């Protein structure tokens, strides 16, 4: 779908699941380097719900942007995508990097966001950080390019089941359609210097925080911090690591359904 302008034409790849027409549609924001296919198994476990997800510019099959962007720009892009489908209000789920984008959407497009689900994410640069060795390995897209390297570092980056079974990396990354280093680094740049820490207490949306007990990349303390700051929030902790949406898919979907279907 072409969502660009005359000065900056670009094609944004969008995934849309029609659902059964009942309930509020769900907008998904993927993690860094992640394309639509990575979250497709999650969407398929909720066939009743209308779901919209897209490849961030420079990721998957979306065009590289002409200029660097910020998280607010991604939130506005998501709003334009919803307009194309005639969707006014959504529930929003963001994973890791996408959790920051989801927070930006909930803030800048607050009237369009009914409920918010933040998975394995943090309030930006003002967070309890991962160890330098984990951050260094995350800062490169090499794990998407080299299967042997992915198996080697997946336990250290993602924790949980990946520590016990590094072969899970091959299963997960087969869904990743790597595009370019530039697209990956533009995502890192978009979040650099960004934080929600000062306005999280003003969020009006009921929020579900989902986190892994063994998450080296986004330590669990960040979820507790956000739970304290977001007034209408609840916290769900999984006996897993960073990628619980994939490795604990059934349990994750059950928690998501329970939260979104509340009166």
C-alpha cells in the first residue's frame, strides 16, 4: 500500500486479518527487525479479532524511508494505515521496540487507543538497562543474517527457553525477512533519546504489562516500574524470557483475550 507523499513516496507492507466484525480491532507493533510474519502466528491464534500489522519502513518488505524517523512518526503512520481501513478506534499491542511505538501511539493518538498491551518493553532510555554484552549483541542485526550466530547468542539475549534450547532461534528467525542494516539502524535511531517516563502517569488507557521473569534484554524491573507509573495497569509475568509471545503463545493469547474482553 502506498502511504507516501510526492516528496517521499514509499510502499508500506500491511497485514490485515478481517476477524468476525465483533469487538475492537487490534493494532500490532513489532519488535526491532521484525516483519509481519513474526507476529502472524499470534494473529492466527485470535481468528475472531480484526488485526492490523505492518512492516516498519526499512524492515521486511516496506520501502526504506527517505529520511530518518522518530517513534512519533511511526505512530502517525499507523494512524494513516487505520484510516485506509476505515478504523477509528483500536486496542494496541507492542512488543519490545514496538512497545515504545505503542506507547507513542497511545500518547499522540490517545482518542483512537482504547486499551494498551505492552510486551517485554520499557519506558525508553530511562530504564533499567540490560548488561553491556547483551546490548552489544542486540545492536547488530547479525542474528538475523547468520543462523549459527543466532544459536550462539539467543540464550544470552532472549533468556528463558532459549537458554535451554538454542535451536528455537532457527524456528523463530525463519519468519524474519531481513532487509538491510540501514533499516535496522534506523529503528535504533528512532528510539534513541526517547522516553515515556515523564508522561506514563498521564496515560488514560487501561494497560496490560506482559513480561518474562528471565528477560536479559528488558529486565523484569522495567515492567514493575511501568506498573507503578501507569495508573490503570496490571502486570502479567511469564516463566520465560523476552520472546514469551512465541514460546508461551497459548498462555499469552489467553491473557490478551482476558484483558481485551473485560467489560
